């Protein structure tokens, strides 16, 4: 089968198209014929060798995909050959920059009518992360104020919609006026162009927008120094959800920024959650049904053929994309 593999860690140029043997599903596994694979920041970190769960090359990247069931292994139930599905990597699951993947049936979810395979390939990572962080961890409620950092990213645009549909007021932070305005199209009520503010200025702007109170929930998709700002932007008894460190820098915190306000700091990492028993299928089914019903809009900006994975990563790392980047495989 065709695949894209990392032979050594490095820049986008290390993504090499190769031919490898077709996988065979083992007991409890499903073989998925992949039609589309989502491209995520974690893929780029894996490729560069700085992802905290990176193995050693050769590696096939890709944490999410959609396609059809090609074969069902012994003992795998609930899925049938020809069924349209989305798939989520996790633990020892294979990467999805390939024509086929054999993986645990618990990581494969059937799709409702009304959700295309390209859209579905973007749900298992960014959308599921935003959904779990806001619904299960922060427990967003109607009337609350939610700050979403990097609001024009894949997680960000999903989080803006999920929070807004829950009845929350959303303050979207993004790295340019154009990106902030784009986040506004998904339901954010207040837009902040962080390129116009210093670190302290960002905090002051959030406090200004909340009348000095701060936000009930801050979704920190950036990490590094941003986590310290998130704590100062949070109201008494608020929640900060930390789910990334794309800044690739240490987070230095002043405990006085959170313990006097009784702030809860909540961590999230999807793969680790799965390893410790989380079953993503119920949440992904509900997400897919919401997309099919038109509750949420899944923005896909760029679709490239599998062999152009290098160009997809270059586009991702330029930070110019608005919406998801997807590799077309089938």
C-alpha cells in the first residue's frame, strides 16, 4: 500500500512516500481503507521528534482519519465491511498517512448520513479535544464566559462553536485581526487580536471585556508563557484547561495567580486519556450527529493528495491556514 513515512526526525522534507505491505487485522481489530487523514500540530511535533509520545523512526504519522471498513478481525463487533467510519489513533495504534490501517475496533466509529469523509477525518482529534475539555472537564454552562486561545486553530474553531452553542459568551484570542474576525464567524462575541498586545496587555484586555472579573473558563491551547496569562485572565472559582504546549517552552507560574481565586487547573491529553481507559466512541458519535444536524460547521481549508504530506506540513507550520488541512488518500 501507499504510505508516507518518517525515516528520521526533522523538517517537512523527512516525510517520504513509500510502498509498504498491507496490514492485516488481528483479533479485535478492524482494517480501514482510508479516504482522508487529518493533519494536526501533533503530527508535526512527532515528525520533528519533540512529541512527548514519539516512538523511533521509521514511523507513519497521522492520528485521525475517515474511510470505510475493509475487513473485520476475529472478535471485533459492531462494525461491518463497507461501513463509513472515522478512526482515532491512540496507544499503539498505527498512523493514518496510508491507504490502510489495522486498529482496535474501539478506535473506529460509524458515521451518520450527512457527514462527509473529509469532514469526518477532522473530528477525532481537534473536535473531540475541544468537546471533552469544555463539556467533561470544564463543564461549560449557559451564561458563562469562555476565553478560547488560538481561536482560529482547529481546536479553537471547534471550541468557539461548542461553547457558543452551550449558551456561553465566547472571547476569541487569535494572532491577527483577520484570524480573530474569522473566529467571530463561528460564534465568538468578542475578538482580541493578540498581535496588538503585549503579554500583560492581553490580560488587561480580557479583564476589561469582563468588567475586571475574568472569565469562567480559559481554554489554553498554546502553553508556555500563555498558561501564566490564562490564570490571570480567570475569574474567582474559574477553570483553566491546559491541553497543549505548541509554544514548546516552559510554563512559569506564580501560585498567587490561582490559589487566592480558588481556580481549578485541569490538564488534558487525548492519547493518555485513552491509555487510562477513556472510550471516545460515545462522544464522537454525538459530535458526528451534531455535525450531521447542522449544529456545527467543520471548516476544511486545504485538501492535498497523500504524496504531498510535506506541503501539508509546510502549510500547517506557516500558521497561515484557517481551518483544517486534510490529506486525500482514496
